[in-house]
């Protein structure tokens, strides 16, 4: 078996595009530095709203297949070669937005047995043996059922993997400090007339915005801004990019962050970190 690099990072996301929006700069930075970056995506986003008129005929499985291609293109832009679909393509379907009848589909991720899905993720953990895992908080960043379920599955998989012989040293949740979001939206309001967007989202529309004191780690991915923007553009069904801003299907502009922020929830560390692997000794990086 090929020996893996000494630093190994695992990210768990709900749909194609979530990885690029939340962690694109981080993924590109660590991939460029030689770390092994593994992305696990839990659904193909078959119920996503499609932005380009010429692609709006795509729905259901056809949209999922298209978004799988977008995910591959985004990962290539980030330099990430290890991309997995939890349980294989189509194992778990997109659950749709909160409160819709789609949430009750027995094949959707929201209805998945958490231990079963976490066991599949634990298999990946035992294969690639990451020291660091990144996922959403218990609200999934903004309450989407698939994001909440991805959180539950990821956190359970950490425990299952530990019981089976591999302890992940550090677990992070995606975050955005409120002061950073407020400053970015203030700039956006000034620049909006020159952008291809009529209106902007609000600070509280950005997933994961929390009080500054909850932020433990800021990963500067400025050098990889172009890679993140390219990865987001690859998700053309879901994202319109006009650097340094973007919009989803609601057409509301929001900032494209190239420094990405995290809250350490398990493992050694302290506020002010600039490296997800900070504080790990040689034994934990083996």
C-alpha cells in the first residue's frame, strides 16, 4: 500500500459545492503543501435549485450526475485527488430544504440511520487515518437537514473510528467571525452597484457566523484565492461568482472568503491558531 503523507485532513460535507464555499482555500493550501486531503460528500444534491437557464432541465438523478461532474472539476481546481461519496454514488439522496415533504423520503440522507452512515465514514477514516476532521456544527451552519445530518454522522464516525483503532486528534467546525462578516458586507454594500447582483444577503444569512471569541483558528488561503474561485465556478448549477463575491440561487451577493475560520471542538489547541495541524506531536502525525 502506498504510504500516505504525514499530514492528513478529512472534510465531511453534505452536497457538491459546500466544500468549495466553506473550505476551498483551506483545501487548496494543504493540498499544495503536500498534505493528503480527503473529501467525503454525503449526497449529490439532486434537489438543488439550478441557476443557469440552459441547465434548468436537469432534475433528480440527472442533476445529481451533473453535479458529480462539477464536484470532480472543483476538486481538480483545488488540487484534491481523494474525493469520496459516502457509501458510493446514490447511496443517500438529497433531503431538500427544511420542512419540505422531501425530508420524508426514506432514501434521503436526513432519514439515514446515523450509526450505519457513520460506520461507512469510519471505514474511510480507518483507511486514510486523518489527524484532523472538519465538518459543520450541530445546526449544520444554517439548519439544512443534510448539513445537520452530516454533522451527526461525522461526529459519530469520530467515535466509532476511535473504538476501532484510530483516534482523530483534532475536530473543527466551520465558522465565520461576526466582525469579519460585518466588515465584508460593509464593503459589499459600497461595491454592489458595480456587481452583477442587485442585492446582498445579510450577515446572519452566512452559515456559521458566530461571536469572534468562538473562533480558534484562521487559515490564510489568500495565495489560493484563484483556486477557490475556480472551484466555485465549477459548480455552475449552484453558484455565480464575481470575485470577491458570489451568489447562490437566491441571487443575493455574499463575500467569498479566502481566509477561512474554524472552531476547535476536540483536541489540543488554543485561540490564535493559523494551522489546523497546530499542536500535534510526531506521534499524532504518524
